[in-house]
C-alpha cells in the first residue's frame, strides 16, 4: 500500500493545513470531470483515501503507529460530496409508496368500564386505500409511464461551475418529482393519490386498568399510505369520566359513607352499591368520622398483572338534628350516664383520607 504522506506529497510532520492544501491541489488536477483518464480516476481515489486518513487526528495517529483506520475508501463518498456538491452514487428513483401517518383518537370511558375492560365501536375519519385503482394511482386499464425528461432515473444531471471547473451535479427531476414515472391518466376517484378520505368504523378493546392520559397503540390502524403504502398506527388516548360517588387513587377506589351516630356507636353492616355490584361494609362499634374501612379486591383491575385494588370507604358520622323532646331527653340521660367530658381541642385533620402531622394544642 502506498504511503499516504507520499501520495499527498507532504512530509510526515505536515500540519493539517498543509495536508488539506495538498489534497485540494491534487483534487483539482485529478478530478474525473477535469481529467477523465482511467489512471487519473484511480489516482484520485488514492489521494482521497490518503486525505481521509490523515485529516482525522485519531486515524492519523494510528496510521503513524503502523495501522490504518481508513479500511479502504469508506470516506470517499462523504469527502466527494463535501467538495463537489454531489454524491458519486446515484440514489435512483424514489418509490411513490410511503407509509401512512399515525393518527390520534381520544376516547372517553366510564369509571366502571376500567374495572374489567370494555369494547367500543368507534368511527374514524381517515385515509383508506382507493378501491378503484387499488393504490396504483392510475385510472383503470392504464399504468405509469417512464418520465421522458429523466429517462426513469428520477434525477437530472446539470453542469455547475466551481473552483475545480465544470462539475456534474444531480437533483430530483422536476417533472416526475424523483419518481422516475408519471401518471398520464390519474385515477378519477383518488386523483392519482392511491387513497381517499373516508369514515371508517372499527371495534376496539379497552383493557381493564387504563387511566386518564394512557395511550394505546393499535398497529396498522392509522392512515393508509400514498400509492398503496402501508398503514400508520392508531393511538387511543384514554380519558376516564368523573364519577360522583367513587374516586380513583391508583388501582384503589375511594368513597364516602354517611353513618348515623347510633350505627357508628353500636356498629352495623352497610350494603353499598358498588360499580360492579353490592358491597358489604362492616362498621365497627365506636367508629369515628375519618375512619376508613377497606374492602379487599373491590377496586380497579391491575393493568399489568392480575388481581384488583381495594375499595376504601371513609366514614362520615352524622349528628342528628331537629330532635323532638323525647329524643332530647334520651340523649341527656345518655350523656349523664356516660359522664362525657366537655369539648376540647384535638389533633387537626384534613379530609377523610389525610391527617396532617402538625398538631395544635389548646389552653
């Protein structure tokens, strides 16, 4: 293998500026558009590879130690494009078929639906495959024609003046837009797009345990791509409607149960109507406002895994009002027998499910 320094005609102690200057000089002499000879083209590749190695500090260091990170002409295309504005490899015509766009649809579900999951019938305004041309973009009985401007390559070559003289550059054909073909007779239904807008009905399964803000991905259910391209994906963004009785906290359900004073004092069993049937709630004797009764396994189904969260019921003890004389007398007798102390300050509580750590003391 030829010595890279010798190829560029510089000393091994040459600076990066000297190496770059030497490469530019040789590139002007050996560029195929300036010097079309076969020997010049081979020499040009050799010069470019040498510059690719020596212009990279790490590659140059390893080369000086006896190695070569160049590995052939890996950097030739990038340097060629950087200096001359065009790649030596033609891209060729591009395909009309493209993947369709992804779509986002917001779906509202009831809180009871997320306990076990549900199915929904949805209508989606989207792009679907044109049934007239089946995605070919052409009127029935016709087909695309080779572009007579670019000859089917999808690219147009132009001569551009540069510091090296006239060089050839490539750009997409403006007539066929780089496809290499034209559509002389577009499909009358889709106007040559291969797809049309339509309202599509679809049934989707909403799994148990979803929550507001969660997005479900439905592969290949998005918009159809141009010219029969594959569909994009459809994303369902979930919103769980507010419920007047139950509130969700993770996979637990929270509720408030109003309890009469006598039931709180003596204890009772309340049957409440849950989202999935009746739920017995055991009220222990001496229950206070703010106490929480937990019913295992009556919350929301876990989205990932098995089982369900819990139902947590906060008790709100009701004090009777508008007592008649007999009721007043009974309560007075009860108070006298209990010898209840006078009211006093106690620990501050906020809500039924949260107790603050700060405490206030009374005089």
